[in-house]
C-alpha cells in the first residue's frame, strides 16, 4: 500500500510540476501522504483512508490527504459520469483542509488513478475558498473527529 501511494504521489508531483504550480505547492504542502490508515466507508460503500501524517496550519486549519477506493458496484456509474478517459478509474486521492473551530472543510487538490496505479487526471486549487459545513454522520465528520478531536489537535 505504501509503495503504491508513493507511486501515485510521484505522478501527482509530475502533474503539479507540468502545470507550473509545483513551486507554490511545495511551499504550502511540505508533507506528502505516506502512512495511510483505513477509517471507514462512505455512504456508497467506497473504502476511505487518511494519511496519519496530518499537517496543522495556522488558524486551526488542518490539511489531510484522503484516499477513496471506489467499490466495484459504483465504478460503472462513476466512470459514466466522469467520461471515457476514466474507464479504468479505481480511486481518488484528495487533499482536504479542515477548519476545526468552524467545523468546515474544503477540497484543495485531487487526483484520479486507474487500476494500474496510473494517474488519470487531477486538479490543484491554489486560491480556493469554498468552505462547506461538516454534516453529522458523514465520512467527513469521521475525518474531522480523527484530525480535530481525537487528541491529535487540541
């Protein structure tokens, strides 16, 4: 699992470098996903993992990587929705920011990977400010609890 994540991260870094934002990304995100731990299923029964190396930023904002491995029952629908180039899609790596006091989150970056651990597509949002409330009994609520309440962030 760790070597697969490193391979994915390498592809993600190449994407960032090629899109001329690598320098800004390196300055903002010095820690890369490494030690992923399973933390549950989402509402569609997709498997969720988070990077145990959570990064704490100023202003009580936590940055955490999440990997979502899509359940086989969902892949046909997801692939159809996203389009033809995603026909081998298997998982999504996402960088979330969680504002602990406000109990809100936003997505900063994401990358899709296929069943051969090859990068398909991704985005990095440098100046995003699209905070959403964390709703109870959701996978984001579990991630909030892990990052903000479980003794890692007090």
